[in-house]
């Protein structure tokens, strides 16, 4: 025997609609429970303000203001007594400095003006007569001979400082010195990467011999000269 279902007796019919309605009702109850507020019973208080009591209240003084004393009256002006000048004052007579044609005029000897030598400094590149390095007196190109003799002097007296070698210090020291009017070397200045290298460069320059001074227009002048000394580890 076959079982037949009655379409009107379907239990699952409209189940989705009932589920949505039930869910909405539950959410409404939860929201109402969360928003429910309960206030405690509050007694009635008199919040009226008595203005008269506040106006009658005395405010204590916390600071006493002192009035500064009045300034002293101005001093009375001094009475100047006029004293009669009975002493006679001798007038100073100023004599005229103008001379007449009859007076003799003294002859003035000629004044000798001493020439002051100017301390002129002319760079090595533009000087007329370059300083002569010992051994270059007979050279046709004294400027080139000077530079060659300088390089020879540096190579001959060069000594790498031991402490600089141990520290691995190397670099170039720029040296500037001045060949004075008498041919001596002075005003030596150095700049390098290490003090030990600068000290060695100073020692080499101080060993330079005395030279024939440079001349500009036939007069001995100071000649500044610069040269780099390179310290390089092998």
C-alpha cells in the first residue's frame, strides 16, 4: 500500500518565513533588554541659592598694599654771590707772524729723504731673475735647473718615518717656503695627512743650502716657492 502525502499537511511549508520572524522577534527582545534603563529613587533637594548669605560673607585680606612714601621735595637752588673783581688782568698780546720785506729770510738746508726698502714678495713663476740653486750658476735655464736640483735634494735626504710605516700612513705633504733676500730659507709651512710626515718634510726643507736670492728689476726680493713631497709605501 502506497503512502500519499497531503500537500496541506506539509510541515516544512513556510519554514523560512517563520524562522525570519522568530529571529527578528528575538533580536528585538535582546535590543530592548540592552537598552532598558533603571533609575534609582532620588530624593528631592532644595537647590535654591541664598544670595544674601553670600553677600554678607566677609572676604579676608590676604595681601596688604603699602603706599610708597612721597618723594622728597626738590632742593633749593644755591644762591650765587656776585664778587666784584678788583684785580687787574694783564692782556696777552699776540704778535703778528707776518714778515716784512726788510727782514732777512733764513736759508733752509736741503732735506735728505731716506729711501725705505719695501718688503716685496714675488712668486717664483713670474719673477724676472729666479733664485739660483748652488750648482746652477752656469745653466742656461736657471728655473728648470732650480726645480731639478730641488727634486735631487729631496731624493737625497728623503727618509720615511718608521712610526708612519708601522701605522701604514702615506700621502702627500704640500710644502711652502720663502727664499729670503739674503738667499736663506724661511717661513716654512706644511700641510699633510700626518704630523710625522709633516715633520720629515720640514727636516728636508731645512737642509736646503743658501741660494742666490731672486731679483725683480735689479733688486733682491723674497720669493715664495711651493713643492709637494709624496710619501708612498711600497
